[in-house]
C-alpha cells in the first residue's frame, strides 16, 4: 500500500486515477469495511486504484481538546487494517489549524495534486471542509468542475453489507470496549479489540507469584477495556511478517490487593519463557472472565490466578505444554 503523508509530500509526476472515500475510520469496523468493499467494486469499474483519505490526529482531539476521546485504533493499526481491506493508496493528512480552516474546494484541489479523483464514495453524515460547509450537494458541484462523480451509501446499505442488525458506529464500539464488553465490540469490529504498546519493566509481582507478566506501556490515547481479567491473544512482533499470536491471561486494573494506584495492562503469556522487555506487543481481547477484585491474602490471589489461567485455556481451547522460548518460536503457535 502506498502512503502519502500530507502536508509536505512531493507531488508525483503522474497522478494515479482513484476511487476514494474520506473519513476518520476509527477502528475500521464492519461498517467501514462495507464502505471500503463498495469503493473497491467501483474502482474496478473505473479501472482505478482504491484510495482512502484519513486524518491524524483525530479531528476531535484538535477541535475539542478538553473533551476526552479514546481511539479504537492508533494510526499504525488503522493503516494495517486498510491494507488488509485492499486499499491501494492511503492519504494520511495531518489535522491541524491550517487544515481546519480549508473549505471543501481547497481541500479537494489540494488532494487533486496527488491523485486523480474519478469517483468519491461516502456514507451518511458526510461533510467536508471548514464548518462542515462541504455538504454532499456542494461537493457534487465541485466534482462537476473537477471531473469526478460522487455517490452516497445509506446506513441501510452499509448495514446490509456488514450483515448487522443496526448501523455500526465507532462511538458505540468505543463505549463497549471501555465497559469491558469485548465480545460485543468484536461483533462490530469483525475482530477482537486490541491495545498495543511496549513491554516495560514493572514491579515483577507476577513473577514472585508464579505468573510472570509482560507490563504494557499502553498508548493513553487508546480505549482500554474496563478493569478485570480477560482471555486474550498476545501478538509478538505486531504489524510485521514475523508476527506471532500467543494465548494470554490479561489483567487490567490497579492491583488492589497490593494497594496499587496506577492503572496497568499486564499479560501472562501461557507456556512462554522469553525476554521481551522493550519489544512491541499487541493484545487482542477475546473475553472478559471477571472484574477486578481485592483478595484478603496472597494465597487467595494465587489460587484465583491459577483458575484464571485454566479459564483462559478453556475459552481459547489451548492445551498445556512445555514453555516456548521466543527465539525458537518460528511459526504461530497451535491453539488447538
């Protein structure tokens, strides 16, 4: 997939013809995928490439900085999901005060320096440019001048294409994740919700209890599931050809048994023995097993952690086996 970063990217000598869609696409959920599927069909009809125009940071973080917004997918994950969806070109536009003041025609003419827009597909609620003045009717008129056609997909069309009972929204999925409803969120996303970060050294409490954990320095801008224990899959070397999925029991919370105050995400990788400090890790949350609890004794906590691990094995269908060292794991592990 070709990535064009704006502003600042050099204009190409020849502009590729594209069928495009424009939006934030946080989470690249099933509704977004239905839209991208339609763009791909139109691109084939127009003998053009599939293009997505999206923004970083999310416009709401710039326009309403005092109102917290937790992202479903950071930009790296979003780009990977676009590529999986068959997108040929992603225009990643930095959203700042300059872009915020552009009207729809300025925006589209600047975009036209990099791609030759043949057809624009958008979903419900579309508006472009300063103060959302670029309504579908306004953009359609601009398209007549610039030589592109435009098409609006209704919520019903996207719902049918996504095989859902109601329109899927990033807002609803974000709320489900933060409530710990990861199964419901996965239904809207078409995959388990994830949290990515770097493995950092912690207090090593898990190791002293017999359940060593990888503490995740998670991106604070991302929606993190509610406090509790989850069956999950921990992805080593995420977003690379060497990516490996490993079953994990993941705890989110403040460690109340130890009077903790800081909220942490820590993953116990089942049957694993390796040093992954400083390495990226991506956690896929499959099912919430229980809420956060404070235990009266360390022994009671250890017993519950043992039950948690067995519950994870049951949920994921994982057999117990000898620990696997990271360097010797060359292929994805069998979860059967």
